[in-house]
C-alpha cells in the first residue's frame, strides 16, 4: 500500500477546513439509473442525501458521473475531513476494472470494449478512496456495488476487485449494485448500530478489517451535545496534560484512560482513532519499536538483500517495507523462533545480517565448486571438438557451451571459415547467401537451401536453422530480461561496479567502463550459470543480490 501515501497530498493539494465533525459520507452512483431510483427514491440520489444529512455532518453524492464529476465529489468529501471527523462511509457503485496499477471505477457511460488507456484516462482510482479510509482505522467503511458492463475487457484487465491492497483497519463490502444501494439506504435511515449485520443481511461479502461489531454514523450533527458553559482554563490544561501522557504511553490502556477522563475532550476523537488502530494492529508495540530505530533507506535495502539471500522474497529491493517485505520478515522470524510480527528489533537485524553473511559465503563456495566443474567439462569437450580445428567441431562446441572459455576462439574460427568460403563462392551463390543472412530467419535459410542445396553456405544455413529453432523464444526472453535490468535503474557507477565484480572473479567482462557489450553479457551469463540463477545475460534483482553479497565476502 505504499503508493497510497502519496495519493492524498496530490489529490487534495490544500489544507482542510477545521469545522468538520462527526461522520462524513460519500456516495458515487454510476450504476443503472433505474436501480438507483428504485433503491434510493431518486435518480440524482437527492433522497439518499437528505436521509444521510440527518445523521451525518457532511454528505457528498453524485450519480451518473464522468471522471471529472467523480473526482470533484471525492475532493469535496476529502477536504472536509480532519482530526475531529469520527468515521467515514464511502459508497461507490458502477463498473470496476482492475489493472496491474490498481482498480478503477469507470464513468456511467463506460460501455463497449475497454482497454488500459481508456481505464487510466477515464477511471477514478480506488486507491484514492483507500488512502482516505486509511486515515480512520476501525472507523471506515467502503461499500462497492459492481455492475456488469457491456463489452469486453482487453487482455490484462479484470472485473475482479483484489482485496490484498485494503489498508489495515478499513472494512470493505463488495456485492452487486442493488445490494450495495440497499445497504446505503438502510444506513441512511439510521440502521447503524451494527453495520456489519446490515451488510451481511444484504448478501454482501466483507473484506479487510472485520471486527465483531462495527457502529458508524453515530456522531453526526443530530447527536452533538448541547454545551451550556465553555470549559474553564484549568480543565483545558488538565485535558492537554492527560493527552500528552496518553501519547507518551501510546498504549491501549493510555488512550482508554484519556477517553474515560475526558469523554468530550479536545482529542477524544483522535484518541478513539489511535485506540482502534492499536486494537486492529496486533503488533503495535513492535511497530513502534522498529520506527524508533529510524532505519535509513539504505539500511532497509540491506535488510531486504539479507532476506532475499536467505530465500525470503521481499518483492523488491527498494528500501520500502511494503506487504512483500513484511511477509518476508514474518517468515524469517517464524523460522528463527521469534514472534512473527513483521517488525524487526535491533537484535534481530544483527542476527539477520550475520545469517545472510554466512549464507552468502556458502553460496559463493557452491558457486566456485560449480564453476570449477563447468570449466573441467568445458575444457574436456573442447579437446574432443574445437581443438581439432574442424567446422563441425567448432559448431558442436558452441552448441553445448555458447559462453564457454573457448567460445570466442570458436566463433572467430567460424567467421574465418565463412570469410574464406565467401571469397571462393561464385557471385550468385554469395549474393543469395547475403540475402539470407540479412533476414536471419529460418524461412530465409530454408529458401537458400531450396535454391542451393549444395551451395557453399549450406552447412552454415542448416546450423542457423537449428539454432533458431532451439531458441525460438529467445528474443522475447531477451526483451523481458532487458526490461528487468532497466527497472533496476543502474547509473554508470552501478554498472561499473557490477563489471568490476565480474572481473574480480575472473569472468572477463571486458573494459570496466559502464558499457555492457558482448563481453559483459557473456560474463553475466557465466556468473548466472555458475550460481544457478536465470541465465539471460542481463542483470536482475536476484543477480544483483548475489553480486552485492559476493563483493562483501572479498
């Protein structure tokens, strides 16, 4: 959920007013207007808005909206939230489309075939809704009513709403449009003592934070107390001092004590939010303890590398502890007899680092043994094939050891043979071969053989056909590997560092200049092969983790 942290400042862009209080409701109705009218009393949600306004301080609604209309309603809703807002309820209905970048609510007229560009240009991001709800852990409800849009979704898109991105402490209900609007109608009529029972009775599924009981819309303008006399200065001072004590304790007992002492205090709403956050976070103290370490971005990257070395997938080495890293920490803690909280202590970080160093040494020793075995096999096969000086021998060697220690020699000899053959070949044969080589496809080589079955380059043509057939998916694999390397965003210094490490272990990457040429690619493949990594010739996260570990051992 890291991306949510950046959504709110971008969406709001300004400070919020200080008058908001009680409950706040947002309803975006992009479903069938007939269903909306039947379930709410009006096509424009006017009846629903009026009902909600009687139990909530602030209500924002919009029906049949495009992206701008959805965004405007959302911003109006979000701008009126502050520390005194006790709970939020957001109801969104319409066609939802999920992409790799998140889930989007589409405009009311988003029928027909839908592709990624249309979703990103016209849809409203559910992440923005999650970001707002995350500010009210234990007091936030999101109701999503889905409709089936007409038309197909492009490859990679889905109508399913994933649940793994729901922020901690946020309750999400999903179902169809009719059931979602029935829930909204019942809540607007005051059926709010136990919202979860209302949701379940309407056959909607619950996800995220699902407590035994959830009461919302209890603190709006209709329930505000009448204050006859303003608090005295000494009462204000006591209130603020008690709040400071509660913040210092930062515990369930501390916030409960403050609420009991000051049920209408300046910070009562915030105390309830913090109390709910603690109750919904079973490892609140462990989280605070890790935060007190003030780990830098580089320190977090080191921890992610250590976890990766030990076989715990962090889903990235970026210095950001998201869901993947927390899961990796939990599995490491469980494997080492610690409470699987997902949050590290200083002692655990030291232990993790030592284990990673030990594992790196073991892996490197395994790699040296494998490299030595590969080299023995390489030299033995060269003695059987390439060292005899025949074209067939060179080709056999390269087929088995394309990145072997004698690969450069074999390739040079083959190029010399082809150059000699080219010089001796008749002009027509030579011209036809050059056409096939330029196209460099199995079809072009078969065409050459069809015309020149006994041509000077027939052997070379058959060899290229065999290679292309064995490596039919090589270009697609290479494109994916290049994309993975580009995602690392290595600068020139980082590339030189990688080349230097490859050179230090004798893999001949060529000049250490930050330019990845053929020699560098071959060295990377040799490195990956010896360490049983995916052999592509391109750097990826797993390869960089091992390179970094190897450098520490030297």
